[in-house]
């Protein structure tokens, strides 16, 4: 009887299979549930918020829901896959090179930002997207957030004490700020979020906090300079923020505040918003929180904010229980990313800061944003999955 020959596995496939099989014992089901809950709420609110404009301009009431739903489903599949793959695979070198995956991801992000500036798709005066033909568009700045989290976590992992000195922070900062500078050409809000991710991760990892005061001051001055001396529309947004009731450019902000005020304690009811009927343009995007307040009221808005707080708490717990610095810092990056976007989005909608385009994670319309955020959740789940393995091994 002839022996069955053992099938050889290619090096790349073998690497992923090895990582996939090195799984742990469980998911953090609390985090998984809260993520799926937020995605579900997001799909419901995207449909409710976009129904009017979808019928009027697209001829299909489910136009935005279908596009968001496809990428949300793909993102959930990607999240589950990433959660099962050992995140430490990112520490490996690219085949036949000395380059490691985190550096490659950041370099790819920088290349994509150059491509957007040269050949990006222009929408409403902003060039932020790459056309994928029949598959739609891709926003590289969302990929940049994931790349920066992985890169900064890797740099901290290989030399944890480097951040105790200014020089160590500068060495990490320079490559990331190249990416940020390119993004800022078209998308200042995303550049601010990535800067917060970089600063937050490095601040937490450093034992010397003093020199960060200088960089915080420098960052604040840079943002003020962008608004005061940058392109005219940014100065117009600053003036609108100061004079929301009298400035004609503050129409969207004012209508968003009307939506929040009219919602009251319990809201008008799901689907019953009047401000989404053209008063708040593109309400399904960055201003979706105002429609949530109008339809679900203060109670509904507080429930959603509570869901985000639970999510952040679970990610924090994974970070502090991770036995690998690399995994812990990935979770810190994810935590800072989600927290900064939620705070900025709510602050803009409530006119606490000048208007800037920051999506509400998992809820605002934007397929690339949702998919990339779900991949980040997959990384956090992967870290928790390995914690389960280490603890089981210790018990055994």
C-alpha cells in the first residue's frame, strides 16, 4: 500500500496557519458583544438618518444601508479572523528582507497618502479617496490609523525605555509625522486623531512625562495656526463656531443643535426626525449623533455613550492584563483612537469645538472607517485570546 505523500505548505500560508493554530481558549465576549451592538445600532441609525436623502438623490431608500452593511459584514468577518491569528505575527520580518511588518505598514500608508494627493477621488472639494472601480472607494487615512497603532506599539516594544528621553520620542515621531503631514493636506481632523494616537501611546509608555508638555503646547499652537492662518474655509469654521446663531456658514451646526434640543429626554421616536429632511446635510455622516439625540433623546444618546465607555473599559482591561508589551500597546492605541474620535465627534456636534469631520466610530456612515475600526477590534480580541492561552498554560 502506497504511503500518502504529505502535502507541503507554502511559506506564507504556513506562517498564517501556524499563527492561527496558536490560538487561546476564549474571546473576550463582552468586547465582542458590545462591538456587534454598536455596529447594529449604527446600521439602524444609518438607515433612519439617510432614508430621505437616499430616496431623493439615489432613488433607493436602502442605498446607504446596503453599502454600509456590506462593508460592516466584511469588517466583522475580518475582525473574527484577525482575532484568531496571533498578533505577534506582526513582529516577523517580511520574507527575504530585514524589514518588519509594522515598518512596512507605515511605509505603505505613506505611499497611499502620496497617491491620494496625486490621483485621489475628489468629493465635495476634498480629495481623500482612492477609486477601486466597481468596488467603490477606499480612504487611506483610515488605514493609516491602524498602521500607526501597530508601528508605534512595535517601536515601544523593541526599546521600552527609549521614550524616557526626548530623542527616543522624536525617532518614533518623525516617520509618523510624515504620514500625518500628508494626511493634513486634505483631512486635518484625521491628522489630529493620528497625532493623538501617537502622543497618547508614547505618553503612557514613557516614565518621563515632563517633556510631553512642550509637545502638547506645540500641537495646540499648530492646530490654532492651521485654523487662523490656513486655508480660508478653516478660518470660516472658526468664525462659525464663535457666532453659531448669526454666521450663515454655521447652518449645519445650528440645525444639529436644533435636532439635539428637540429630542428632549426620550426623543421623537426612531425614524421621526425632521432635521434629517435636508436641514442637516449628509446627516448620516459626521452629524449622525445629532439625529440620534433627536430620535432617541437624551436617554438614547447616554445609552450609546455608555456602550462606548464599556468598550473602552474592556480594551483597557485587555491592555493591563497583556503579558506582552506589544499587545498591551496595541490595545492602548485602539483605546486612544476610539476615545478621541468619540470625544471629538460629540464635541463638534454640540458645538464645543469648531466643526471638523470626525466620524462617530461604528455608527457614522463610511465603509472604510467601519471596516478598519473592526480590524482594530480584532487586534484587541487577538491580544485577549493570547491572554487566555498563557493563563491556561500557567494553570496546567
